[in-house]
C-alpha cells in the first residue's frame, strides 16, 4: 500500500496574514510548516499541490513532487500514485500529525475521511484512490461532511476524525497553540 499526503496551497491562503505581516511571506511560512509536518510522517510520500502559487519548490525537500493544478477541485486527480491519499490544506501549520494518521486509519472502514475545520469546511480529506466518482470534496464547503454523506451511495462511506482550525482570517492566528511543537516558520514570522 502506498500512501500519498499532499499539501494544497492556494493564493487565498495569504488572506490569513495579520496586520503588519507580508501576505506572501505568511503564505510561504504556513505552507512550509504544513509541508514539513506531512513530510515527517512515516510510510507516507509527500507531495505539494500548487493552485497558482509560485516558488513552492523552495520549501520542498529533494525528491518531493511540486505539482501545479488549475484549482483545488483537481487535487485528488493530480496525485501521481498511491492506493490512499490525503490532501491537507496548507493554512493549518500547527496541525498535529496524529490527526492525519487517524484519517488514514478511518479508510479501513470508509472510502473517505474528513478532518473538519472549525467554522466549516475541511482541514484535510483522505480517500482511497482513485477518488470515488461520487465525491467532489471542496475544502471551503461549510457543510462538506453532510454533502459528501448525501452524495455517497451508501451509509458509513464518509468518516470524520477530530476537527482542527485553519488560518483563513487574521483573527485566526490566535488559535495557534504555542505549546505544540512544529510550525517554526509561522512562529518566527509572527514573533
């Protein structure tokens, strides 16, 4: 079994930059922190998916594919290989790796698993690959889990794990947990 973990980076993720912080630097810091968490996972192949954000090769470790996609809707279709995949939103720099592990574990009993985002949408979505034809995960859909469950051809095909937060607006940086390890680039930029 090959597991792929992709970090999805979009230009709009710069909107979470607080006043006085350059949005482009903020975007690169959160993307790098999220990528480093994903790249540190055992038994997982990391990938970076860029939906119109240049320069992401600079944050990737050697050998990590950095793939351009037209929109977030193409994320799962762009995964180069694998039997299971997870796509993680890059604006969650302090996401604990354990939550990604829980999504992969849930794929043992469901076709998809979602880490819901506070305020709606998703922080991460995992699926058996190829992505089921009935699924079209939208990370910013306020009721993503409900919509996916309505689209699924049977019950219990969409599992949920514990939720987390994304940095979508400047006020969201207050949700970052200084007690958690990681997110060093974001921490340094905000400090």
